[in-house]
C-alpha cells in the first residue's frame, strides 16, 4: 500500500502485511548466517523481526532471542513460524510488540541484530541504532545490515529513502573511542528476484562491531 503519513507506523505495516499471506521469503538473511558463524550462542535481540525468519533461525542455533516488531500481524506470523520449527525454537523466543520510535526493549544482549531496519515514515533510525549499541553487552556484537540502494530506479523497497553507507551508519552511532572493534564494514552485492520474477541484484551493506570487554 502507498505510504500515508497520517496513519501510525503500526497501522501502515499491519496493512502491508495483510496484503499477502507472506511478505518475505521465510529464510534467514544470509549476512546473519555468515556473521554469526563462530559466535557462542547467548542472548540476542532482533530489531524489526518481521515474520520471524532470523529470530527462528537464531533460536534453532541455541540463542535465546528477544524479537520485536511494530506489526502485530507480522508477530503473529512469526510466532506461528516458531511453533512449526522442527527444532522447537518457540520456547527460546520472546516476541514483543514495540514501536522503536518511542520505546526500546529492556536488557543487554550478546548479539543485537538490525536487518533492513528501513521505513518510509519518519523513523528515527540513527537514534534507534544508538540505543541498539547501548544494549550490547561487553564482548557482544552489534550487527547492522541495510540496503545501500534500491535494486533499480523502477522497483525498490522505498526508492524515496536515503540508504546510508556503512561509514555513515558508524559515524551516526557516535561510539566512544576505544570501546568498540570494527569487525566488518563493507558493501556487497546480493542476488534477489525482482517483482517481475527475473533475477536481479541489489547493493547491501554490513556493519559488524564488537563491544570491547571492560
């Protein structure tokens, strides 16, 4: 549906999700799989979890996940996905409705993951990511994956948005010197299928930071 600035974000996203039985692929994001390889499962926070593919995958690997989203429709689907998981992931996931523009989950986490946290509304993304960094436990990891550009001029998720570079994301975090280690800062090409069913690519970026233990 077209974005309407007069309706709340939760109503917009609920309407988006009800347009189809499934909005996303149901598979975890490839950067999440790659960047968590070798990490010891602990507590994780999934920001903007959508239909839950990342949260379910993390739980299947042994993580205890707090997964939040602004859409209750998406959270209902995510919880159903977890219940249907062959690895019985549901008991390791706490699904929470949260409008990140006005609130943030409590606690500290070994992994805070924000994949494609974009919205056509006036979402304070930089502020949210700064709160995400504050929620990372000492020795933990902050993983921010986003679009660097729309797939093409005529079909993108929200072509009117500014898609920041990894350097812009890092600068906006305003992290204290000496307290964080940059593990990955890069743009990469991601294969995808366009709305017309043909193969396409998009440019995404990954910023992975480790909070130095005290």
